[in-house]
C-alpha cells in the first residue's frame, strides 16, 4: 500500500524540492509523476525506503527539467518561439526522461572510487547481499559496509553539486 | 517522526554526515536489536540527525532503479559494469602522430622538390604538383598519394608557406602511421 504511505509526505516533498530548486515555480506535475513512478516501481519491486525513493525520483526529475531548460535556452536563444519549445520539452514522454535519469545515476556512480563503485554496482544492479559482495571481492563485510557509507557520502555530495549547477 | 525535509542540507556537521551515512549502510546490512536502540537514541539526540539521515537515505535510494541495467544475458555479476574505459594509447597520441607525419611529409617534399624560379631575393616555388591519385614511393618503401593541387609552397627566403591537402601517407615501417590529410 505504497500510495497510502506516501501521500502524507506530499507537503514535505514540496517544501524539500522548493528549498533545493527555487527556480522551479510549479512542482505539481513533477510530484505527480514522481508518485506514479514510485507506485509503479513498488508493484514490481519491494522498496526498502519508499519515502526516500519518492524524494530521489522527484529530485532527479527536477534536475532533468532544469538541465533540459538550460540546453534549450542556449540552443534557441533569440528565437521567438523558444518558450513554447521549453513547454513542449517539459511534457516529453516518460521514456526520454528515464534515459536522462539513468545518465545522472551513471555519472554519479562513475564519480566514485573504484572499490566503492564496484560495491555499488554489485548491490544496486545485481542486488547481491553484502556477504556475497564481500566474497565476490575478497573483502570483509565490514569493508563492504564502510565502502557503502563512503559511497553514500560521496554520491550525496555529487547530487548536491548537480543541484547547484542546474539551479 | 519530525519533518526532516525542510532542514538545509548544508547545515549538517561533518560528524552528523559521517554518522548518518554509516547508519544508512548499517540499515542496508540489517540492524541488530542493540543497533536499533542505538539508532533510535541517535535520532532522538538531535532533530537534525534525522534530517541528515534522510538526506543520505535519499542518496542511497536514488540507485534503487539501477537493477534495470542488469544485463539479462550475462550470468556472473560484473562489478566493473560502469567502469569508464580509458582512452587507448593510440587514440591518445593519434593527433600528435598525424601532426608529426604531416610535418615530416612537408619537410621531405621541401627537400626533394624545391625549385627556385625567380631572382635571388624572391621566389615562388611549386614544391610539388602531382598528378591526381598518383602514388609516390619513398626510399624506405613508404608511400604517399596526392590529390589535385595537393602541395604548394611559396614565400620569401626563410619564410615559407607550405600547404598540404588531400594526401594519403603510408609508412613502410612496421606499426608505422598511415595518415590522411
């Protein structure tokens, strides 16, 4: 019952996004899209932290939109109908935004030190338990855990930097 | 739980960031009863701790969708799936190789074909004008194939303007360069 769990967080999500992306004036469609994706995801996979997942999806959608706006504004600078173009881009089909989303995450994971990156890949792509990751890489579970901790810190910094760049 | 969403992400201390990221990693492994109590204590110590934990939880949850990249046709997990491929040595140095080859080619042509056609002060020389697509072989077996209006040089003594275009140079040396300019 993910929607029931998530809807009470809408006001918080709105405030969270507004504090990070002040240049976006209307989060309505974006939040709805984030809800749809989270619910869709929860139907197929178990979400260990649905609220965090919802917020992460919403943040990525904001980054997508701002990055896209920047590119379009640059390319169509001086064009009379540039604003119409931007509006159209915001309503771009979900599949394209997904691709952008993947690009953001790929860059985030590639920014990690090698050991961190390998552990992130085994955990998040292949879903291996920490013990199996430790065996696979010939390291201790404790090391896996501490590398995850390092990676989390670094990826958070990476996302913050990305937010600053697009805002 | 309080509202962690409105706390500024930059207002966390280094210690809070360190602890929050560790707690997220421990949650991933699974908390023991003792750890659960310790985590709850840590949260209740300071409301900012909860916000900081949530920020890191969001960072970690961002990657939940990555399982969609899992290659269906490869059974052993590949930890280097996202490794950035370094540029090969050839690709790295290729621009310098091309430049060096072009300079050598120009120098060679200057040596073999320079013709003085005017007075001593000023000359205009055609270094080489080949027939289109005619292939020329050098002593070492290297070759170059020139297009129409390929090579032209002019200028005063000591000041030469060499233009090279539409030439294909192939070195005879093993592993040598092949260059198109």
